[in-house]
């Protein structure tokens, strides 16, 4: 199973370099609710675009995302337009976009070595972002720990936000539009999570406004709890259909949280 998870993440990266990648499944239009969530393209040092992910501003110059997105530790550009589809200059410029540089959490080892993948990263922007309203915050350290043993935890709902797939059976289309969806807590204490990852539902239904999920290309997008507190970033799925299970790397772990916030201070 560990080998399978690793291959699925690599597939997302390779697809991102040449083909449209996938994101929030059965998502609903964001309609301006999360203007601080953006689409990030990562480049080699000579400017060749490699893949794209989702990221979230936590300060005017710091974007939090996944470590497997930032692992080049190179140049990046983020678009905060809700609809990036019509920007002719994409993936190089245009729209409401900002340049920056990626940094990867030291715990990331270049692959999903479960359960502690170290799958966190940030992009530090060259100029501050303005006009996006109040920014979300990282959840307090240990925020999710209480949910690990609570009864009725499956009734706990989180929100995911990202760019890409508006999928309504039987039609799927990959579009660079910011979408949102609700997911439910499944597990925090399995062999795949073990206090490091957040296991959420990924059974999108029929795309009629009900539950949704995540897929390739939504990597790094924030998983929100409560009043727009970030508890994790989208990390990996277990099958090529992105159905049944989705996992986020927890940002409420003290050492990860401290590392991310060191860029803010």
C-alpha cells in the first residue's frame, strides 16, 4: 500500500507538467468566500513550469501548501483569481498573480514515508498581497487531538478549497476555477494517520451540493475547521479514482506549526 500511495503522488506531479490536473471533486463555486486561496505553479530555476498545486495565504507574504509541491525549493507564482481559466499568460504571468520562492519542511524526505510524511511547505512572496480581506489562521497546536477520541467524530465536517475539477456524472472537465466542498472526519489514529495525518471522506456523490472531496492537483490546499482555521494541507489519496479516502498532513503538530510560523515572524 505504501508503494501505491507514493506512485499516485508522483502521477499527479507528472500530469501537472503536461496535462490539466484534477482538484476538488464535485465542488461548488467559491463565489468569493476564500479570496486568499490561490493556484500555485512551481518552476525550475530556469523558469520551466513543472506542476501546480493549491495554496493559502496566512500572512500578506506567506502561503502554506504541501511539501511535495514545494520540493524543488525554487521559483513559484500564485494566482488569486477565482477563475484562472481565461488568463492567456498562464502559466507564466497575468491576472492577480504574485511571484515568490518555495521552501520545504525539513521532515519531507522526497516521498510519502507513512505515517509521518513531513508533507508541508510554504511559498514566500516577493511582494505582499492586498485586498483579500481577513486571512485564515493556523489552528492551535494539538487542535485535532481531542477529536481523535471523541464519540460521534464522523459528524465533524471540514471544508476543502482548490482549483480544477468540476465533476458531475457522467461528465468530467478540468478547469482552473476555485471550488469548495465539505468532507467528514474519518480517522486520526490509524496506521496511516497515527497523529500525523487527517483522514477525511472522499465520496463525492452526485455533485448536487452535497459532500465533495479532493483529487490530484488539489495538493497543498487548506483543510479548514471552524472559523477558517487551517488544520491540515491536502496530501494524498489511495486510488487513481480519488474515491473513498483522502489524507491531509496536519499543521497543528507543534513542530510543523512552529516551522510554518517562523516564516511569518
